[in-house]
């Protein structure tokens, strides 16, 4: 595998943005770390960080590079600050960056990446789990599968939980008036309803959460909503809290779950 660190300019954000990238590379080693490389149509996973993290945190807190070494999978890890994968009310369009501009930048810099929906995936933890699900619901034409680890996936229904993390001014800087989150483009439940009404094909959805995690109820609520709309999903829970011990373990489960063609042929 090749591990790259990039600083790119975002025309949407009008600022430099940092990315970490893992790319398949053919290597021959004698210590059990040989990997296979691909030069075209490489499947890609956009892997999103949570609050307090950035583009480096998945690489630093887990063994993600080792976990994908035999999968022929590229992993894109962008930094999106504390903006909740949203076009904020303070005029920073992070949603437009992550959903529209970032894939264009990545395909320009790494032309071996696939442009096929069936080989494009998103995943994330906590805030990033919200972002990954949002990508899957709002941009279903681009993603075959999305996974949310301990995601804040019932955002509008649990605004009291948000206020226990940061103050009202912060949240309204991101989303606008908190009472208006529900039924807006930042509400995953609303996005789910819109996707169903559109008749578009939904991505496969994976939800996981620790049984001691405060967000467990939110994930169960989202699972019930997906089931009610007939959307294919998987909900799995296990021992654990809202921490990297859980996420390091469960990102491996997510990678097993992803419908990666090269993995199926291995």
C-alpha cells in the first residue's frame, strides 16, 4: 500500500484542505506484508472523521492501512473541521465540498480511482457516521454502500443531546435554528423520506454502535425508520462505548461487509 498526505485547494471553501490517502500498490516483501496493486478502476472508500478529529485520526488511532492491504481498496480521509458535513450558516459550504468537489479533486489527482457507483463507498464515526449516512441518502446515485459507526443519525430527534456537547450558538452556526433541523436537508430522517419518494436506488446501509454508547438509541431509531421504508440495512451492536477501542474493532467489520469485488475474488 501507499500512504499519501496531500494539501489541496478547495475552490468551494476558498482554502487549503488536508487529505490522507491510502492507495493500492503492488509490493513484494518477505515479512508478510506483500500487497497487490491496481492501476485502473480502483474501488474507493471515503472515510470520515468525528468531532475532535481530522484527516489523520483514522490512520493514527486504528490500523486502517493494514486492514485494507489485501482489499485493493483506496481510502480517502479528508479533514472537514467541526462543520458536521454541512453547508454552515456561517458561509462555509463543507457539504458541497465533501459531496461534490472532493470526488472531482480525487479523480483529477488519482485517475485510477473508479467512477462507478457499485465500487464507491462511504463510512465514518460519530459526526462522520452522520456524514456518511447523509452522503448515502442524499447522493445515493454515487454510493453503493455506506456505513455509520456510532453515528449521530437521529440528529433532529435528539437536540438535547447536542446541547450537552456544545452550546446553542455552535449548533445554530452549523445548522441554523435548532427547531428547524427537523425536516431540513440536514435531517437524515427527512433525507430518507426524500430518497424513498424519488424512487432512486438506495445504497446498502450498515449501522453499528456500542451497547454502552449514548447514541445506541438513535441508531435503533434510524434502523426502525429504514425498515419502515423497506430499505436494505444491517444494524449490529456489541460491547463498547463511544471510543477508539470500539471503532478500531468495528471498522474491520465494516470492511468485511463492504461489497468489494476484489475481495470477493480473493
